[in-house]
């Protein structure tokens, strides 16, 4: 229970510094295009579409964190720097 409280507290602190990308027709179209071009799950396509919208498709010097192998490959192909650098 203590660790859950700590995690919720940390999320509240971090919430002040993150950006939320809201669903839109553009986001859906971008996700659809990613699904057509790559072997991604729908949720991953929406996440990547949101990241692309956030940076206005200027992925140079932008980082994306994921442990999913497919997502890592596609995001790297889209120009993101992938974190963590190595996974086991």
C-alpha cells in the first residue's frame, strides 16, 4: 500500500510537466497510416501517432521510451532516439 501511495504521489508531481495529446481526426489518421505501414498493435500506433503529433514530426533529438520490440523498431524508423538504449 505504501508503494502505491508513493507511485501516485510521483505521478501527481510529474503531471505538471507532461504534455497530453488529445484524440483528433489527425491523430486517428496518423495512427491508421502507421498501422498500414508497420506491424504495430493499435494502441502502439496511437501512442506513436501522439508522439509524432507532439513533436510535429520533427523527431530529430526526440526520445521515446519503450520496451516493446516492434514499437522500438518502428519509432526508430520514424527518427526517434529509443530509450532505454539496451534491453535484455
